[in-house]
DNA sequence: TTTTTAGTTCTGCAAATACAGAACTAAGTA
DNA sequence: TACTTAGTTCTGTATTTGCAGAACTAAAAA
C-alpha cells in the first residue's frame, strides 16, 4: 500500500499553492495534484500515492492527472517491469512554458490589432494606446530570448 | 433612448475578444463589457448603452461593470449636469497593469521559494530548477523598467 | 407630488462544474 | 483459472456560477 506522509507544513503548502493555481481557472483537484508534485519529498508519485495523500476519489485523481497531462504540466515515466506510472511535474521546461504564455498574450495582440484597424479615426488617443499595446506585446515576444540571455549572464 | 449600433464585424470582434478574456476565468458578462468598450466606436458608454448593445439584463450589467471597476479594468467619468456615468476601458495604464501581472507571478515565486526551502536536499536537479524559476521571475520583475525603456527607444 | 432616470439589490432558476462511488477494463500475477 | 493492480468510464448528485426578472432606492425632472 502506498504511503506518502506529508508534514503539516507540506500540507499547508499544498493548499496554498493549490489555491494560487485555482486563480488561473483550473479545477481544484488538478491544482492540488500540481502542488503536491512540487511539495512532496518524492518528485515522482504513483496514482495511488497521489490519491491517498490528497484524500480524493479515484475518478477525481484520474481526471485531474489527465487534465494536467493534456495541458502538458505533468508527465509520467515508467520503470522496467512495473505497470504503474510515476507522475511528475514538468518543470524542467519552464522556459518554454513561459514563452508559450507570452505567445498566448500575443494572440490577444492579434485581436487588438484587428480592433484598432476597424476603429474610427476620431478616437485618436485611444487608438494610439491600442497600437502601443500591440507594439509592446510584439516587442516582448521577440525580446524574450535576449531577456533569458541577460538573466543567464547575470547569474 | 440609447442606441449604439454595432456592425456585424464589431459584434464578432466583441464575441471573439470576449471569449479570449473568458480564458482568464472572468465571468462572461464582464468579458463582453470589456470587449465592447474596446470595439465600440464610442469609447465612453453609459450603463444603458452597454446593457442594450449586449442584450443582457440590468443586474448582469451592474454586476459586470462593478466587477471591472473593482479589478481596475474600467473607470467612469461624469459630465456636468448629468447623473449618469460614462464607462470606459482603462487602457491608458496598460503598463502598470502589465507590471501588476508580473508582480502576481512573482507572488507565486514567493511560494516556490518556500517550497524549495523545505525540500529534501536529495532531489537536487528538481530543487535547482525551482530556484531557477524563482530567480528568473525576480529578475524579470526588476528588469521590466529596462524592457520598457528599450522598447521606447526602438519605436 | 408624481414621474423619470440610473442604477442596486434580492430572489430564484437553469446550466455548468467538480467530484464521489461503483462498475468496468486490460494487463500482469498466483 | 481466479485474483490483483492500475487505472478509466459512467452514473448521480451537491455545489457553484451566471444571469434574468422584479422590486427597490436615490437623485433629478416635470
């Protein structure tokens, strides 16, 4: 039987980080799983370990994990001769994740551009502000590699 | 009677931008209002104009607007001798908004730091990645003014 | 003083969400 | 062959949300 023991402090961290993740709109159970995978001493947990340490049902566990798998926040490995999967947070590729987030913001800038195109010329300042936002978002995206480089060199 | 006429194209833009905003977890009606205030020819709309052009109830309109006011995405002005308020998107301060978003991300980095502190030393790579994320988020926050400056100079 | 305007607030309901529990499945084990 | 393991899938239900509709309020207008 699986037995992951969390200290009181760890349990609190799971809840706090879980609540933080919830703000992004993800379902509570997935948020808890994500948090657990960062907080637990072991970085690779089985289905059962996740289920029992969060005290949630199998269906909730299954749903939560699969959601995280499809949005690419979690991955799993297997071990030779074992059928069960070991789930872990996909944090190694946090840089790509961040780039993707920036790209999502730039997706909005496409919409903003469309909007500014169809606006009447009379609302000059407003239109200008829109265009500035678009410009900055596009700049930010192209600038990200440089920002990463600068950070690396400063470490 | 208020009469804001939206073209078909504008209506579609309101929906598309509205859906985009919904991804952030905000309630649909607020997202439509936000989108409308960017798309409509007039940049300042009254309660009634918002209500009728989105075809939503007064209570939904009230709730949506007040939410946007409290999260500082919308503001209103009044005109001498008029009681009604004219609502408009608060886009002039998009820079501060962006800084605030970065700060929210850094709020997470506080949690991540706590987590990395309580982790066992044995999961070395994992811990290191966590610390790197924290480090980058903090760097990004301090770097934002520089990034803005670079963008301005490039325009 | 009644009426209009510009909203707010209070039910109540319909739809969506999130999860538990139980039945099920597919692969490996005894 | 039956049994265990590691999940998945299918109800059902409790909770949350999102909004309509109606009643209400406070200021101004008639």
